[in-house]
């Protein structure tokens, strides 16, 4: 079987980029042909590409950034995907469209000569349209008069476009429920894998709490910062590590200074795959604070590495974490999160037991092989 993966822009290596490359590599291992079509690939993705044998990667080099503001550039990601379609030369190939390539899927089905099978991988319905619209309009003041019709049009087109693919794919149960709620369509779960493995951690003088995230408001890293402050107030010798970069970094650093946490929280900036295992190894627990995360790749990686995870009790991580077995689920409040972390800090044996159980659970349930097999099955079942 020949798969085409259409993904216009590989940005800083994160969950979506890793999914495309790892899933494609596993399909190639299973002796399927895989062609990845894109315009740009960030340098942080190159090392993973070098490890991804068997992939045919076509990168056009087309410039997508026309403005300094990434939101203004977003339409170029969406509509530039159409020009990738002329690289689809196998009429029997299966086209899997990721993220902002949805307009290209519609074009291929209705406005081109291609008759390929089309699947759409939807991480979640666009938040700014369905979940955050009211808040965005409130914050924009008078400009909302002009934005509101655009939001309405976008939602109408988005719902119409998602009806086009023969199958919708997603990563987990929470994403599937959101897709069914917004689009009224069933979605097939394609399991995500993790590239990390278990490591024993030696006793340490201080307790290290880690988060790995894109620093965006919906990741609520301010909640991470306030939880570390609460742990210090409880008398715990703790340090926090925030790995990742993004538009919120300066505000978070200012909050850290305001709360007197200089020297207690370290901002590493973006960390590539080669250095991430060491970062997980140096931590004693992982704290997840994001608002209604559709899946939670960093949570999966933390569990695979043998880290007990304390997570807000919402979104995709709730299907990965068995409360009090491999981690804790708690309300999104500093006191509640700190209380669970304090339990872990005071019991190294519990951390080790939870960490081993977490890593074993990931190896059993979340593998790239399982994801590739689910994708192949989702295609073959269409042909019955």
C-alpha cells in the first residue's frame, strides 16, 4: 500500500511532527510505501528524519511566512497545501491529510482529477472557533464586530470540509469525543507511540518537577509556576524545570521573578529529541497543567520514562493516567497539585513503583506499531 502524508509545514519538533515521521517510518518497516509531502521542515526535525529510514520526503522549499505574526501566516499553511497535490502520482495511493491541509483534501476530492482514498487526521476541532470563540471576541472589543462573521464562516466551512474524508482519525478517546460532539462524525483512534524508555533514578537532595510544553496560554504554565511556589511554602526543597519556548515565555519569567522563584525555576528553551531523555532522567516527577489537552504527548513520554505524573483532571491525560497507580489526577489548583507532588516527594519508593508501572503501561498500550496497524486497518476496512 502506498501512503501519502500531506503536512504543509514541519515546525519546531513537537507531537504533530513526531507523529507524521514516526508513523510513516513504522509503515515503511511494515513494507508499505510512504511519501511525505511538505513545503518547509524546521531544522529541529532533521535528526528525526535521519532516523526515519524508508520515507520518501518531498520538500518544496516554498516560503510560507509573509508576516511576523504567526496567526497572520496561518492561512498560507492552509491554502498552500493545495499545491502539494501534484506530487501525488499513484492513483491507488492513500492520502492522509494532517492539520492545516484540510482545504487540500477537499480540493483533491472535488476539484482535481485524483480519485485517491482520503483520510483526515484531526488532533481536535479548532479551539479558537469552537471552544475559545467567546473569550477571543470579548478580548478584541470593537474589532469583534468584524471578526464575528469570519468566525461564523470559518465554522461553517470547517464542518463542511470535515464531512469530505472517508474516515477521520485522531489520537485518543478525548479527541474522539470532541470530534463527535462538534462534527457528528465517528473517529478512529490511531495510537501514539513514545520514543522513551524506563530509567532508574538515584536519590537526590532536592525534588525536581518537570514540564515540557510549548509556552502558550492554554498550557497554563503559570499554574506550574504557582504550584512550585506553593511547594516551597510547604517547606519542600524543590526546583522546577520548564522545557520549551513560545509567546508566553517572557510573561512566565516575569511571574517567576514576582513570586520570588529566581533560582528555583529554570527555563531551558526548546530542547531537541537528543537531549530530552536526559531531561526526563533528571526529574523526579512530571507536572501537567494544560487546559483540556487533546492528548498529551509529553505526558506519554514522561510515563514511558518512568516518571510519575501529576496532572490536572481534564482532557486526554485522564485516559493515560490511572489515579494513584501511575500518577495523580487533581483539580487545576496550586494547592491540590502541590499536595499530590508532596506525597511523591516524601516517598522515593512510591515514585519508583509508580514509575515502573507507568513505563510498563505505555509499552503495552502505546506503540508506533499499534498506530500503524490501526491506520492500515482503517484503510482496508473501507475497501470491504
